[in-house]
């Protein structure tokens, strides 16, 4: 499996073959990930994920995961 890391202006993209599977955005007090999966595929018992379908954001993924504390990871 060949994964490429591509640094963009506002985020870091990770891609396999020709498609990104996650984008990472680092902020002072949190980490945001945009996952390229559908909401029904996400196992998220702590409800950290947000459906971003139809909402503008930097990454290309449908699901935004926001981590505000180390224990969220």
C-alpha cells in the first residue's frame, strides 16, 4: 500500500493511488480530520464526527472529526 503525504496551504492530505482518504488540519487548540467515508460507515460511539456533506470546508472528506483534548484521540 502506497500512501502519499501532500502538504497544502491549510491542511495535509493523505492519498492512496489517486484519491485522498483523509485530510489533517492542525490548529492551536485542536486537530481536525476530514475523512472520505460516508456517515453510516463511521463507528463513532463518542459522537466526535460531524457530517460535512454540502458544507464548505478545506478538506474533501464528508466526515469531520474534531479532537480538542488528548483523550479524544
